[in-house]
């Protein structure tokens, strides 16, 4: 690591530290840094995330500039790890600053937009501020579809409307950084996890429109549409895992009960009691990280379980008697229909307030 000392610029308003994760960069990064240096940023931290030797002259040039520190990874560890490396450095060297503003190195963020987000942080130092792209004009199809899909899933599962879940231009409070260092993700999904944790911690999220800049076919992007998208959506899948496990447990008990007694109602009750007990403990601690009174939540959850159990029983009976569907298939069909309603009710009314 480069431990070059950087002193704040005198006579100008305080701004956050700029953090730029960089991989396989070109001279546009130098242009961006030069533009940012015209402002009052106390420090610009650039993380070379294992770029090829061809990029060395660029990083050496940056490292010679005042108020710029270049950190290096010996190998490409991913954007998330590059951000964490910079966050750790800032906490060690600039812990008295208000926070950081993260900027992409590929020229997709204008220095004027970086300054806009930075000024907003100066006024709201405890808020997470996102610079969201409005996706107008000629935007690569993969970027447009990816953002829309992720935005919709995020709003359903987390309950917060984020205009641009994948934006790299963010102002992050200094007090939030230690929590982010605990995230295990190291690549693009790290940025999504930041939003999830911010919502869990009830950190105010402010969103400011910025310019949308894309090259034709976005050739300099290191985002892999297949593998990185899978990792991003896995963050969402993790929040469904508790309900899926509980549902499988419920189905197992239902199947055993129905095999022995052939009574739909008794089998549903047995399955729901077992699945509900498991689901409540996992959802409270793993999914929603709720710290509210357990008895209040348990009472609400029990009422929901009874209500959904009666609806499930009615649906299953109708599927069996009217459509002559196998009881096991009917059980799966009914629970699938009720799953989305159950998740939404738990998130809003039991474990989590409206965002």
C-alpha cells in the first residue's frame, strides 16, 4: 500500500474522500482524476485491482499527484474487494472525514455529477446517496433490462424503491463503512448488498439523477452479463431460502401425515406447525434481522399462519374435489399461490416496517 501523506485542501468546503476501483483502465481515468482534483476533495483513493502491466504507467502517473493514493491488488479480486480495500484504507487514514463517494473508472460518471453527490453528502452526512441513471436515449439493452429487473425484484423483496440498483456513483457515510467490510461478497454483487444492509439498518437513502453515459455496446465494461447477474440475483435468492427450507419441511410433514391418516386437514395442521416454527426463527433472524419484541411478532405470525392455513385448506380441498388433482400436487399448488402473499405480509406487517 502507498502510505503517502495527503493533507486537506485549505480554504474550501469539506468533501468526502473519492474512491475509484480500477481494472484494465485507460487514460480516461487520468482525465477524471485531474477534473476531480480541481475541487476540494481531501483525498482520492484509486485501487488497481490487478490490472495488466500495460496499465502501470497510468497508475504511476496518478500516484505522483498530490492528494491521490494508489493501492494495488496483486491479482484481480473483484470490484467489491477493491471497494473494501479502499474503505479499510479510508478508515485507517481519514476516519475523521464524513465518508466516501465511489466513482467508476470507465468514464461513465461526469465530474460534475460526482461533485453533485458529494455536496449532497456534505449536507446529509448520515445518509446513503445514490446517483441514479434515468436510462434515456440509446442505452445497451442488457443494461436497461438488467436494471429494470433488479429494481422490481429489489422493491418486492426488500420493500424499497431504488431507481438504479447497479449505480457505482454513491456517497457512503463513514459510520457505515465498518459494516460493509464484513460483507463476504467481493464482486459486483457487493454493491447490491450495500443497499440491502442500508435498508435493514434503516439508513436514509437519497437518490439524485445523474447523466447516463454509455459507449456503443459498452466495450470497456467488465461486467459479465451471465455470471455477474447470477451472483447479483443470488443475493435475492438468499432472502427466499428460509421460506423455501420451511416449505420443504412443511411438505415433508404433510406427506407423512397424509400417508398415515389420509386426512387433509390434520396433515395440513401438522405440516404448518412444523414449518411455521422453523420459518419464524429463520425469517426473524436471517431474512429480516428483526430486533423487535419476539412475543408481539410471534402473535402476529401465529395469526398469519392460521389465516393462511385455512385458505390453504380450502384451496387444496377444491383442487382435490373439483379438479381431481393429486393431494400432494394440490398442496404444492396452493402453497405456491400463497407464498408471495405470505412473504409480503411478513415483510410489511410483522418483521419490517414500510420503507
